[in-house]
C-alpha cells in the first residue's frame, strides 16, 4: 500500500521538520501578541467597571 521508498520518506520528514522550525518563531510571536492583547483589553474592561461589555448588550 505504501509506495514511498525510505529515501522519499526521509526527504519528506526532513522537509516537514524544516518547515516546522521555520514557522515556530512566527507562532511564538503571534501567541505573545495575543497574550498582550488579552491583557490590554482585560485591563480596559476592568477600568470601565464592566460597562464596556454592557454597552454592547444594550445596543
């Protein structure tokens, strides 16, 4: 069933590993940005005594 040779499999695995390593810093950066945004909006929400969320419900 599996028609890939061990050489082909190794090439594919190496390419996948390379892609994963090249993407990793971008994922870490996005997670950091998301965390900072969550903190920022959480602080804004508490400074408005929750009115920020209630305004959306009233409209």
